[in-house]
């Protein structure tokens, strides 16, 4: 998709809506690889120069996500990617797999999740 100010605003809106349903702080959203590189090195540690390869990334500890708008094909793909990254933020211990995908589907359907409680 082509990033313009309208799309940028829309992405911030969608992220805000899902963040509130998932009981997580509204994340800072980066939308270009340039924005990833412009962040302080420690903030985006682990994926900086490789960011262009991915549809999206979640920097869990920072309340920060990257949505690679250039790689996103349409609105459905966009919403999927945003929800995918926000599920990473809400369930930081969970890696990709069946359970993860189920949570993404539930999220897309509008499910709310209570705040994350760190397990003892
Ligand atoms: Zn992921």
C-alpha cells in the first residue's frame, strides 16, 4: 500500500482501537523502514536493518510496533498485520503457532482481552 497522511491516520486509529480492546498501552507505530532506523538503536534492537523483510514487527518491551506498509497488499492484510503485532504485545510470552493464530482471529472478530498479568 502507498503511505499517505490519510492512511497513516487510519493505521493509528486502528491500532488505538485494538490496543484498548487488548488492554495494552497504545503503541507507537512505525510505518517505514526509515522510521525504524531513526529510532534509538537500543529501542529497535534485534531488527533494524532486517525490518524491510517483514510485514510487521513488534518490539515487545517498548510498546512499539512496525507496520511495513509498503509490503502490505490491501486493507485486510493491513488489519491482520496490526492485530498480529498487537497480539505479540498483549501475549509477549507466546510464540507463533496455533494458539497465537487463534488469538489473532479472535482479536479480529472484536474480542476483548483483560490486562496482561505477569505469571509468577
Ligand atoms: Zn509475529
